[in-house]
């Protein structure tokens, strides 16, 4: 074996890191007037990185002495992360100019956070897992508090930082226990320890619980969701959109790989944790959102609920379940980005408004925007034929095939409860009168994102094969590995 590691599997990460450094120099020399240029170049860098991910071949490759893995599962989830991150930057373009946030560091921080996310998806060791997680988190702490002159934004960054540090400590403590009782932190070596079906040491299971708790914080699963509503409400809206998609996908991918690969033979031990977390997330996400008046807080509780539905697939511990999780996350990314694009269109007299009641009468003043929001709300509620219905169908199907009937029933019931507050928004738009209509002008980039994501969400059932086949192949690669 060569002493110098094979860099090709990590080429997308290396390319993005070099792009971030080059864009930083460009911003330094051209000043804050270059923010829009830097943002579009960051989007272009993500597009090239996605092309490098897709062009990296179909075989499983492990490099950096077993710390980094590239397989079908990583390719699928990395493309989703890059798509979510690129769309979030596009959403931010008009906002940062209007809200006096024209600082070139903003898209660069999002780019650096994305490098950490890609590292998380390909982590093949508890140490590389932690490095990726922290690289993502450090950039996210900064962009959460990016509007320094806005008290809520500073508060959001501080809360996220303090609770994030706590979760990192829990994860490291769990990793040290796993190392102490298993003698290794590498996923490949951990996989071989439990093949004979022997009883694992109690300390190892406790360590796994702590690691799972640290990752659960990153996906804002109950009971580690405390930061989510406040951070979502306080952070700038494009940052909230970014938080809601890219880091969620990366952390879910990390969670799936962690539990299925090294601890796949301990499914009976970790299934209890995922079962509880899924149920608690679905129920809290459904019931807590009912009383919300701020649409960003509502989206925070909605995202907690969606994480619960995704974890239903993971709780099954099967290839079919992982496939369901991957389909769910793909649909979740696009419908969430679309919803936040509509939220960014909510302006009255040139200033942002965030109250749910501000959507009243939207169908009369902005009929196409109201129709797009209706599609996203139907999808999030799981009403056919929107894509969200099929996403939930696949995870519930996996749970039923694994014999988790109660979990599937709770999921369906919480979907019914969640439909109440999604349909309340539809009722506001189509039945109520607007006390003060929203501004007519909508940015060109926002209009394109709203149109593209709403068409995907509405017409997913027409041609679902590419997504379903890609998810099936990616899930198979995880279990084959």
C-alpha cells in the first residue's frame, strides 16, 4: 500500500476547499461589492463538485488509512447536500442586498460548511466523523449570528454555539467509550466485532447512545431539539433555509452510515433509541406547531416532525428502510427550499414579514405564489399526489415490513395532526381577506426556485424512477459494503 493516500475519492471536498480559499482572496481584493459575484462562483463550485461526485465511478473506495469512504450511498447524499446548499445561496442573493448583509464572507462560510458536510457523509471513522461535524458546525455558528446588529440573530448564534458545544462533548465522550471497549474507532474494524452475535459490552452500548445523542442534536431530533425554534426564528431567513436542508441531509446520512455499517449487528440495541426519537419527534413536531404564529418557528417544528418520519425508515434497520430515508430526504430538500423561497417573497412595503397571518389573501394578490405554497403545504402534509405523500409511504412501508406496526400507525396519526396547520395556511391564502397585501415585486432567482421546486413536488409521481432507482442502488451499496 502506498504511503501517500489516494486523493481521487476526496476530490470534490478538495476542490470545494480550494474554491473557498480562492473566493476568499477574491473577496479580500475586491471588497464587499463582490458579494454577488462570490455567491454565484460558490454556486458554480458546488455544481462542479456535484459533477465530480457523480463522475467518481460506482465502486466503493476507502482512502486516508480507512478514515474516508466513497460509495454509492455517499454519492447520492452528497449530491443532495450540494443541491440544498447551492439553492440556499441562490435564495440569499436578493435578501443579503436588501438587508444590508452584503459581506462576501457569507457565501464562503456556506461553502466551508458544505465541505464539512461532505466529509461527514464520507466519514469511515469516529475521528473523521467528528472533524467533519465540527468543520460544518463552526461555520454554521457564524452565519447564524451573521446580522450582528440584529439582537435575535446574535442570540440565535449564541444559543446554537452553546448547545452545539454540549452536543460535541457528548459525541466525543461516546466515541471515547466506544474506543475504550472496542479498541478501535474505525467503522470497518467495528463492523467485524459483532458478526458472531455475541453480547456487546454494556460500556460500548452506552458509548453508542452518547454518539447517537450528539448526532441527534445536529438533526434536531427530540429530545435534542431545544435550539431549533429559536435559531430558526432568529437567524437570517436564507440561513434558516440552509439550516433546514443541507446540514439535516448530511447529519441524517452520517446517522444512517454510523448505525448501519459499524453497528449494523447491534440493531436490537440501537433500534430502541431510534424508535423513541422518531415517535417523540413526530408527535412534538405535529402538536407544538399548532400554536405557532411565526412561520419560521412553524417550519422549525415542521422540520423536527420530518426528521421523525425519516427516522421511521432508519428504525427498520433494513435496506428498504434506508432507501425510504434517502427518498424522503430528497423530497424534503426540494419542498423545504421551495417553502422558504415563498417565505422570502413575504414583504410588505419593502420589509420582511414573518407572521403566518401575513399570508392571508395571497391567492388574490399573487395567485401563482399561492398555488406553489399550496403544493408545498400538501406535500408536507403528505396529501397525494404531491411528492411528500410518496416519501412518507416508503418509510411507513419499510416500518411495516420490519414489523414496526405501532411506529407506522403513530406516524400516520401524527401526519393527520400535522395536516391541520399546513391546511390552515392554505385556508388563510384562499379564504381570508388580506389586511395588507404583500409587495408585487419578486426577485428573479426566487421565482425560478419556486417554479422549479413546485413542479418537482407536484409532478414527482409522473416520473419517479430516477430518484427511486438511485436511492435503491445507494442503499444496496451501503449494505454491500
